[in-house]
């Protein structure tokens, strides 16, 4: 086996310009993935009301496909918190602008996670990331350096969110360091790794068979 992690195009997923104000007056907490249990949707559901009630400027933005049960829950929140809970299913080309609007990105995976594309995109865009210590996520988030790495529990998630919401300087620091870490997973590096691997194996496969 040869380990070639996923990539992010750091020329497409970029932080906003210094004069751009993320999310206007509010603090946007982004969930940029499929709305279902393995990706941590119901973990977020456990803590959403607590965060919105405690932080009047906080808002949640869910971006991803959802099944009927998750749609039902989202629609309840849309009614309960108008303007503070948003949901959409957007094409990939619109995601760079979504990350630029966000302050904090949640990657609260429960299971079945590799080198998360969503996590890499959030890091490259300078978001402060909260991720669970599941699958390939510990390869991307160094706890306390470029984000917060937590166990997959509601208690840990709400604690991490409160910590970031109370510390804007930490959010900015994690965002800058996240961008730095994302460079190690650039598209160019991924292409180079694959080219080396393919050339090595293809040259072996095309050698004439021994007589």
C-alpha cells in the first residue's frame, strides 16, 4: 500500500482579503457536508440550541444534501431561529465563497472518515476548525495549533465551540495556521505523488516478461 492523501487547491480555496468582513456582523458556524449521522449532523443537533441561546451573534450554516429525517429537523430550526440557521445544497464551485463567509467550520465525524476534503478546504480558507479525532482527521488538525481536535461527543463539541466563540484571537490564529498546514496538501503535491507512483508501477508493468 502507498498512502497518498487527498488534496485541496490552495489557489481556489483562499482566505478573504484583509478588508473583507466574514459573515457580516454575526459569527458563522459552518457545517459543509452531508447532513446525516456518520458526518456528525445529530451531534451538532444536540448542541445547536445551547449555542444559539448563549451567543446572540452566532449562526449556523448547513451546506449539504439531506434525507427526510434531517430535512425535518432543519426545517424546525429554520422556523425556530429565522435568519440564524441556514441550509443549502450547493455545487462544488460555489464552496470557496461559502468558506470565506465562515468563521468556524465543524467537521464532527462519528465514523467512516478519510482525509476529509471539507476539512482541507476549511483550513485552506482560513477557518478555525473543530474536528473529531476520527479516521484521517488527526492527520490534518493539530490540536491547539491549527484547530481543536475533540472526541465525538456533544459535551466536547459544545465546549470547543464556546472556547472559540469566546476567543476571536484564537480563531484568527487557527485560521492562519490552518492555511499553512493546507499547503502541505496542495493539488500540486498530490499530482507529484501520483505521477511518481504511476511512473514507478507502469514502468514495472511494461517490462518484457522473462523468457
